[in-house]
C-alpha cells in the first residue's frame, strides 16, 4: 500500500468522478484507475463503482474514507513536523561555482538569518560540475553559478537568473593594462592568467571568442576570491563578471581594478540560482532562495 494510492481515492471522492480526478491530478484515466485497482486487489474491496457512464467512489469505499483520511492526516502531520525540523535545526548548503556579487550574498544571508536564527548557512566553493552534482545527489540545497549567455540549461535543474552583467578583466592598478580603456583577447592572452582551469569562465569565454590556443594558467585558483588576491599581488590578471568585482572589498580599497573586454562578440554573463528539479526543497532552503532573489532585485545594475 502506498500513500499515493490513498490520495488518489480521496481525490476521486473530492472531485466526484474518476474523470474529474484524473484531470485535476494531470493523469490519464486508465493510469489513475489502475493505481486504485491495485489498492483494491490488496484490500479485497471494490473502492470504485465502475460503470459505462464513469467511475465513482463505491459504498464500500465511502465506509473506508474515514480511515483513509486518518492515514493522510497522519502523513501530513509527519511531513509538517519534518519540515519544521528542517527549518529550525539544519544547515543550508549553498554551492558557489563562480564569482558571487558582494552586494548580493551578504544581505541575503542577513535577511535569511533574521527569520531562521537556528539554521546555519554553509557556503561550499566548487566548480560548476561539482555544484550540479551536489544538487542532483542531495549534497547541496542551492547553487550559485556564473554562466555565459547562450549556454544550454540543464534539464535536471531549475534555474533563476539573479543578475546579468558582462565579463571584465580584473587586474592590479599597477598593471600596464590598467592604462587601457578596454582590453582585447590578444592583450589578455599576453598576460599571466589566474584561474584559467579548463571549464572555468576564462577558458569558456576565450573559447567563445575564438582564441587560437587554450589559456594556460600561470596560477590555478579554485575560487574567484583566491584569484582576486593573486591579482592584487600583481601576479597576473583574470576574467570575472562585473558583479563579482564591482563593490568587492578589494576593489573598494583599490587593491584591484577592472577594465571591460573589447569586442562586440563578448557575451553577457548571468548569475544563476540553481535548485534540483527532482528533489524537494526544504522550507529553509526555499527561504534562502527567496532572500537571494529579493537581494538581487534590490541590487540592480552593478556597473555604470
């Protein structure tokens, strides 16, 4: 016996017929009928009165309805208790696969913590593939990733665009490239690149722009923050979304600066909020999801 079977019987009772219940549940009538029939075989009772004009709840089924309702009420109480336990005690794991705008994450976490003071937020840095795998397998609740315009969405993930910006070259104010108003791919490739692992934003962007060779990293940094610190020391340049540089503490204090990439073919970049399509999202994770969306709406454009 499965809870779904009991829910289907309750739906037939509520909507008055098998046809209307199937429409409401977005099922075919044969599929709904067969599911109920399997329960009838198990119980040894005809729960539906099947006639040429349609199928309705039978008299025997009506006698069992109080027991079915009691089971469904108990299941609902169990689910609500589990949801409450999620809300007050567990940590939300947020995977980040790219540069996260400083004006976005802090206010979102602050708003979330105000409503969920007993729920922690764990920010887990990793490559985009690791974030996707964590969401699908259940190791992560939400993911923040940077994607280039035109990259295909993943069918197993629900994605929400939080911010839209442009890729910029992040460099030290003392770099000769800081004298330029904008930087092209040729000038960029002549510099030591920070964080240019295969699959990262630099690699994907230069591939999109038709670079004749893949970028070889002078320094491979696993996170945008690590890359910015290496850039601040004058060890190279990197490419980040503008919303990952503008407003960052290093940029505000003059340790790094940025210049736009030259060329009409430079694609836009999007900060996407991911969650799994196949796993239920806990209420606390939903609250953080909504707080991030609210903070993104309030942030607006990050560059002039």
